[in-house]
């Protein structure tokens, strides 16, 4: 019989940790199979991972499976299903997703424990959380001035403190003590705790949940409850957690609770991970789980060839800038003077390699410490003009940056009354263009920008309550518009009048329905829209649906007399401020869109845990490589368990930056199989000289050779 011991699997990137966890899952199912067939003399092969065909899946307990993020969760589930044929019940979640599901499932229990109002909870998305907290607190100019940041950042900072405290298992009431001890050299002039207690009470009263509130409810109230504990232990006999180096500290408390009560666990840990350190994860606290496991395995070999062997040399070059190092020919440099030249040169080199057939688009990743809008647009356009698809990873663009989205928001102002101050002639002209696509010719419109401008100047009638579009005949030279543009404009007017009449007759259910109709009638039309636009439109509808769900809850509780159209105005203003909304689900491209070059920041690429044949490190001379392109949340270091509430010194900050940079280098090199191209420009986008931590490595590496781009055999690993 297979002995059921908890397992700790450690290893750097691409060493097979997830594969080992899947194998352990199969061993657990084998053990359950042996128990269900006691008395049989059938012997199992020692290392065979095949699931017994006679085992009844109904006789096994559900396995609780964790992954660091949703993309990794989907990958892990697919691998488990492929290994077992999908015969066995699993529940796969991220730690925060598990806390959320449990809090919602056992909400009636929490109602009794905390004496809450009996109503179904509604989870707030980050953009709605920010807006509601801003409205509730109404921060004065004195408080904002004392913080030294603008109102938006101060509100975000306060909300992040609640989240960090919850992730570490710290009660909200103790946040002030932690800050007072950890920021001893700074005068804490703001009563963060009072703001957060008011916010928490306000959310509890209305049944609103944020990630911080959810985590605190789970750890502080739900997990200690004996009734919940019985249900939890009855459901799960096994827990499997991948990449625990990215989990919040409170996840350790859950795992300890399960292990203490006989649940068998399997955990994987990447010493070169800690991707979310500074954003709520506590890898040093989670590594303590190793002491709870009887079997500890360290994986060192990679299933596929990577450039891991180059990591020691490259980290030495970074940590000791005065040391002369010999960079292998698998690491080359693309160097230019200006950043504009660098973007163009990088795009050209990538296109040259693809045209030669040396590599496929899906085998290339372009990675940068930070991707500004100019760099993203330039690279995407350079490659798309050559017919090469580019897939930005987790593209964090504001919805308002899409012309189609701006056009749809403008359309709302023409149908619902009281929104006239949110629209002008320029917005009308843009709407006329983007809502008149020509299906016969790609990327063309029936109403071009020039004619749209003429129509907006002559036919748009501003009004604070009822802005209007006049017929095309209001333009005295309407004959200059042409038949195609005139016909498209009149169809749009007819559509607007139809929606207005339905609104007057109360036949228009909600603005969400209107947006969906507009997308179907003006943008979709049975055509194949670009994947990024489809994702943006789905994101718009999901954001709108969530916004009105929250608004409905607030109207039920607060019984406010604000007109319904005020919500539309607030929604339009929210998106026009450039708010970045949550990504739609699902977010994975399929078909041709999946055969694209990956474009990502360091943080996004590492979080996705992908592997490519070639990597292009953009802006290799940037100082942003020290932070990995991810900012550290205010006070994050104070909530780490190994240094809880201790002041963060300059020496510790420098050491943390150096260690993070070395983890980044080792992690990225463990995810590339053949080549790394360091793309460096002497001057940054602001014209300043780039003197980042990788500059010594850039200077030591060989300049790119054209033959190397087209002939994979031309490069050999040299020492």
C-alpha cells in the first residue's frame, strides 16, 4: 500500500514541480483504490501512476487544489484531468478564490456570528471599491496634503493596507500599531485604522465584499468556527498547492489547520519565484510548510534544455559590475542610441527571424520591465504590418483607450436624458466613425473622419438634458457627404430614435442591454473582430453589469433619491478617468490568436509561468529591472511574518532589490530554451541615459549577428 505522507517539492523554474504534484495526485488515487479493494491480491507496480480502472470515483474524497493565479489554475486542472481521465473530483482554486467561495457559501453562518443583515453578499471589483471608498471618506485637503500623494493614490493606499493586513492574518484594529512600530522614523499623521473600520462597517451593513474583507472574514471568523471546521474536514482528505511562494501568509494558517487534522498535503515551492513579494505574498513564511512534510524533494534537472547554466555567470555580472565575464553566444545584444530606434530595430529583427523560418511566433517572448503605451503600440504595429500576430499578456489598458468603447459611451449620452454635459462635437465625430465599419474592406469605415467632422459641426445640437443629432439635410452642403456616409448616418439616427422611444415606453431594460444591442448592431455584425477588441467589449459589459448590480444594492439599502441617469453619468465618468477594470473571463485566445508573439512585462511573464525558445529583453539598460516592473505596496514589508512590524532600513531595501533582480534573472533564464537578446538603447524615452543594473551584461554580450537570427545552428554555448 502506498504510504500517505505529505510531500514538499522544491525546485527552480521548469524543473518539473507541477508534474511531480500531478504524479502525487495519481498516487493518492492509487492509495484510495487499494483501500477500496482490500482483500484482493492484486499487486501494483512500484512506480506505476496509472489509476486503477475498477476504482469507483464516488468512493474518493474531493481533492482541494490550489494554484497561484487563475491561468496557472486552468493549466493545473488540465494536466490533472489529462493524467486521470477526469474521473476524480477536484476543487481547484486560487487562495483568494477559495476564501471568496467559502465566505459566500457560509454567509448565513457569518450572519449569525457577526449579527449582519440577512442579504446575499455582492463582491466589489477593485475599480468599484476605489470609487465607493472615495465617496464614503471624502478626504479633506489637509489629509491628502499630509500623505504627500494625490487623493486617488491615498485611497488606494488605505484600501491596500486592509488587504495586506488580512493577507497576513492581522486584525484591522492592529494596523495602527504595526504602522507606528514599522514607520518609527516617519510621523504617521493619518488615522488609517479609523478610515478602514468605517469602510468595513459600511460594507458589512450593505453586504459588500472586497478581497481584504473576504480574507479577514475567512481567517478571523469562519476558519475558527467549529461548525465550519467540521464541514471543511468532511469535504477534503487531500490538499495540493502549486507555487506556494506566491501565496499570502494567511494560506499557511489554512494549510497548518488541515495538516494538524490528518489531511495529507503536497506543496511545490520555487526559490526563484516570490513574484508577488511586496504585493501580499509571504514566501519565507510559506516555506515553513516544509517542516510539516515527511517527504522533502529537491528537483534540479529540467525536462527541456534551458539557459539555466548561464544564470550563475549573469548574476555574477550584475552583482559584481567590475568583474570581467565571458558571455556565451546564446546571449546577444541589440543596441541603438534612441528608444524609438530600439523598438524599430527589435521589430525588424523579430520579423527577419520569423521570415527565415528559424522560429515560430508562439516561440518568441518580448519581455520588458515596464511597457508604456508607446512601446506596446509601436511593437504591435511594426509586427502586425508584416502579418505577425502579437498577444499582449494581461493587457492592462483602460477601457477608454479603445475608440469603439468611447463611441459606445458617447452613444449612451444621446439616448438617456440628463447626460448632455458629457458629450461634445469631437466625441460625436469619433462615434460616427467607429460605429460605421465597412465589412467589405477591413479597417475602413463608411463615415470617414473628415465627413464625420463635417456632420458633427453641422448636425450636432448640444443641450444639457437632450443633446441631439439633426438629419443630414441640416448641413447645407449635404451633397458633399456622399451616398455611403449619408445612408450610414441616417441608419444611426433611426436606431437612436428607436432606442429613445423604447426608453420612454420603459421597454429598455437597462444601459447594459443598450450597450449589447449597439455592439450587435454596429460592431459585431457577424464579422470576426480582433481578439483584443472582443476582450475589451466583453470587459465593458462585465464591468457595466457589476456596476449596476452594486448600484441596485446601494439603492435598496440607502433608499437614495438620486435619478437613475446619475448612475450612467458616474459610470461614464469612471471609465473616462482611465480606470483600469478587471479582465474578462475567459481571457485565453484560441485558434490563430494563440499562435502569436508574447508581449509582457517581467511581472506578467513570470506570473504566467510560460517558456519560450527565444526571449527578447526590452530596455535591458533600464533601472526598472531592479523592481521587476512591479511596485511594492505601501507598508507591505511590515506585514511579513519573519520581520513583522519592524522598520524597513535602507540596507534591507538594497539587499531586497539585489535578491529580487537575481531571482528575476534565474527565473527568466529557466524559461528560455535557446537564446536571449538584450535590447538596449543608450537613451530612455525621456532622453536620459540608461544606467540600469544589467548594463554591464549588455556591454559584455556580443552584438547581434544577422546569421544568428536565421540559422539556429550558428550559435553554440560557449564558456
